[in-house]
C-alpha cells in the first residue's frame, strides 16, 4: 500500500510531498492542478503496461490510454531551476521507488529516465487488481462491447465501459465479493456472490427498491444491460431508459466490491450524475472498503462526498489514521508572473468535525446562505 508520493518539477508542483492513506480525497477549485497527483501515477502505470518502466533502454512515453501529458515542456514545472522531473513513491513498509526523468527536450513526447529502488512489481499500482475510473465514464448505451480497442485496459474499463461484460462473466463464474466485510447487510452470511451484492448496494445507494441489473449476450462481441425494479410488473428497462446515474455509479460500486485487500482504486468524480443522497451513501461505501484494506484515491468537488466521510468518521466506519483530505491551492505572486501550487491536509476528528476550513474549501453553501440571510 502506498504511504507517500513526492513530486518534483512535475507540472504545477516544484517539490511537494503527499501523505496517502487508505482513503485519500483530493479536492480544490478548478484549475488548481489537483489532478496532477493522479496523473503522476497514471503516467507510471501506462509505461509499466507498455513495458518501458523497467527497461532502461526505453524512453518513457507521455501519451497513451491512461493519460496524455502532451509534451515534456507541458509536464515539467514552468519555473524549474533544473530540467529534470522526479516521481518518488514510498510504501507502508518503507520501500522507496524513485524515477528521475530528463526534461531538457521540451517538445518531445518521450523522455530518458533513471530508476532507483526495489522490485516495482511489489507496488499495488502495478498489480492486476488496479482500477482507474476516469471522470468521463460511459453513460447509457443500447449495447456494450465485451472488449475495447485499447493497448491495455482495466477489468472494468478506464471509462467503466467493460463493467456490464464483467458482471456477465462474474455471474457465469459465481464470482464472490473481494472482502466479506463488503457484504450488504440485507443479505445473509452465505450471500457473498458479487452480482447479488452489487444489486443490493445499487438499490441501497440509488434508493430504488428491488433494483436489479442484468446482462444479456447479444452476440460474441456485444452485451445488453437492463435494470429491473419494484413496481414495474417484472418489466426490465434498457440502460438508455434509466438515466446516467445508474451507469455512472455501477462501475464504482463494482470496483469497490470486487477489490481485495491492498488493491488500489483511483476514481475521478465518483459523485457524477448522482443525487446528493446517493453521493452520501456511495461515500460511506468507499469508507467501508478503505477501512477493510482497500486503498482508494478519489478526486471530487462534492461537499456531499466530503460530508459522507465525516459521517463515516463519526459512525466509526473509518479511523483518523485511514483517511486524509488534500486541498490543492495556488498562491499567485504580486507580479502575477509566478504562481506556487501547494496543499493543505484537512483532518476529520472522531465527531466528524474538520480541523481547518481554508478559503474555498467547500464554503460556497455557507457563503450563499449568508447572502440570502443578508
């Protein structure tokens, strides 16, 4: 499990260290470079998949399926005093994995590098259980593909596009949830099948009684996703008929329920297209997974996600040591020609209260209420 990430001359960060917990929430105003931490991991992951990360005769590629860094000049900190980029990862056992990259050729789409550290296969980032779900996930479709034309992918698809196919296979193979603690409380101890738990959690989070997702093979390449629910006389509805929330939420739920201890999951905007009440319940599910050994890094703008984690702390679902909130900000110099990106770490105590509220840290609700009262 990852404990710490240090970025040096990487995009907006001159030299910044991030404390990574079992559940790490990254947030901040638009344009503050809060995505940079996730991009650094995806940059390493895609070069691992390409076979370049452990081959000193290869250069690291900046563009591929996980992330597009465009050019060396775009990837390197604008005000860097030396043209080199560093990414360093420390795991919970104290092992350090460090990549130093040559950033002299600003227009290049690849770069030379040096590596120092142990066997990178020990990092959860490079394990088969790794899941990344980007913000632009697949919405409702009449049919879904069983495979996507990518050089590499994750089990659920980078955009969640393979989730229906994954569920179809999980039912056929009687796949179980990754951790017994993730079984929904409405099910008995023997009901540990992945698909039945996905349906139970979907119904719980979406607040739709007896919600059940089902898949049907159309041919060897295509699959159909349908939803049944209470009060419809047994009728099933195509994914096209139930809205974006269902198809955006389902890959997140499946990722959490299939995960095993020490797996790494990265999710951008898990709250997308969800009602506030659903966002809160999804946040609690993420807290439950993290408390039981899954490492989750999420990027979110949602105060409902933040508040769900505060509730999870108050309810004892997750401990202080298992949760970190990273708030990314910029300081603009007086001459407006130089900006410095930095982070604050916000702690949540046992009562669910925040130890600090920097400006622009989910304060819009209070600001608007104050204006309305005035």
